């Protein structure tokens, strides 16, 4: 390429980063209130059995999106300290 895009060597990048002044940017120490726009948690496909009445409730607003709804229910339960009964 003639615009110099491929001329970025590791040494050149290191030199450029050394010249960046970050003193006017405050350091973020508490990430609890932040939201990363494009961040998505890792997902893993699993299979499990669910009672039909619970599945019907999850699918009550449409079959599409019930897994997202279930994930939201589980996240809410975890974050609000819902106890799990021992079976």
C-alpha cells in the first residue's frame, strides 16, 4: 500500500504510544455502574429439561426470544440473591 498503512512495525507502534499524553483522562477504578455498548457475555449452548407450564410462560409473548427471557430471569435471580432449594 502506498499510504503507509503497512509500515506500522512493533517498534513504530511502541514509539507512537509513548508519545500519547493520558494525564487529562481520569482513571476509572469503579466499573460497577458502567455499561460497555458492544460488550456481550460469552454464551454456551446447553440442553436441560423444563416443565411445560414454565416453557409456556416463557413463550407467552412469542416463541422467538424465550431463551433471552429465561436468561434475564436467571440473571435477575442471581443478582438478587434468590436461594436455590436443595433437591
